[in-house]
C-alpha cells in the first residue's frame, strides 16, 4: 500500500538566489553554492529530473517509476489517463535574494510542436521583507510597437505593474503574463510541468562570467499578453479549521488550509493525488495507516488511493490537486 510520500528537494543555484532555503534545513548537492540557492524543486516529473522518494519502503524510487507501477492508485485514474507516467505539476519554493528577471512563459499551444508544456503558475508568499514587491502584468495596455521600443530602450520597468507584497498574499500567473519577483521574497510556486522561461529584461545584470544574460525576445514577443488582466491577486484568509480555494483551472486547483488542532478530510470523490506544501507552522498528516510531519517549506504527496486523511497541528498548507 502507498503512504504519504516525501521527496528529496532538488536545490538550484542561480544568480539571484540566497541562503534561506538551506537555512531551513534543505541540503544542497555537492558543487551547489548554498548561499546562492534560489529554487527548491519539491516535486518534479520532468524527464531526467524526476523527484526521488526520501521516506519509507519506496525510498530511492523516483516519481515516474512509482507512477508506472501504481498508475491511478498514485495519481488518480483520470490524471493517469491524461498525463501517463509524467507527474503533471512542478512544485517549488523560491528564495529571491535579488530581483528576478522580467519574464514570460508560453502557452501549451505555443510549444506543442516541441512536445513540452507551457507554464501557467501561481505564487503564495511564504515570507516577505519590508517594502518587498513583485511585478505582475502591465500597468496599462501596450501596443506591439510600444513593447518593442521598451525592450530596445531598456524601459520595460516603466510599464510594469508593481505590487507590494506581504506574507499570505497569493497570485495567479497565466501563461503569457509578464512577471518578476523582487528581492527579499520567499514564495511557494505551483506550476505546470515545464521549465520554459522567456526573459524579456534582466536589469542589465551580467552572468557569472561577466557577460550579459541571454534574453529570448523573439519568443517573448510572440506569447506575451499586452492587455492587463483582472483577477490575478487571489489572496484569501480561510477560517481556522477550513480550506478556501485560491484558484482552480484545467491545470491545477490550489486551496489554502488553516489549521489549529485536528482536521479530517475525505478525498474519496476526488480521483487525484493531493500535494501539501507547508507555508506556515507544522502539521502531521495521517493516511493509509501511516503518518508524516511537514514543517514550513516542506512538501508531501498523498496518493489518490488515500481517501481519508487526518491533519493535526498548527499552520497553513497549500492543498494541490487536479480536478
């Protein structure tokens, strides 16, 4: 029988990363500078980068191997029929010690010929320094000519919608939406299983070798949406002992659970895996006769066959599944 599964985080060294994720107890692989870790890939099914189980009798097996063996028992029958052995989501924690590049992700349709997926994603702010911010969407509608001129003149920042952020804020970033994270922000990110990013602007920042960082202007110009959208801020404040939906689309559903005590959940009607990302506190999860505790900045996967789950502790969890 399956059980609540933890996976070994994959820590990524990046130019803008810091030490927060390592300070939280995550271990960087040999050769990775712990002071420059910007991403912790918590659960990933991308080929060649599949997450590996860290607990229990299935330890050392990767997510694709488990899905091949357990199929719908692990991910849900409908999910398996649609995605096969590739886990359909990529779950991350991000530590932006410095400003990220201004970027955009493609739609599924734009990259379909490449045999990969686009990237719709959402952010939940786990922590934020005073006066921290993100950029999300434009502050007004741009013409194609205005976009091209802003890129050429290095004035992209003038047209970005800057949003002050605090712990507990949440945002949806549909594919095609321009965005960036400012310094001093830690976010939990839920996204499609994709690693495609088109950089538009990078603050004239050199790479580790002192060279300008690569931009992807031709691709970005083809996918970026130039008209501002509504409904991208999805911050919610659920009552203690309850879950409230942050966002739901054909890619994923994300709820926010607030708990102080015990909460019993029935997933029998769901036909999907459930992933929990702990964004505050500490919660013990019991299912399939076994228990696993996750603390802030940790993740656990609940198999689809686990219909009755008990949560106990004090904190907040992102509850992630596919309808």
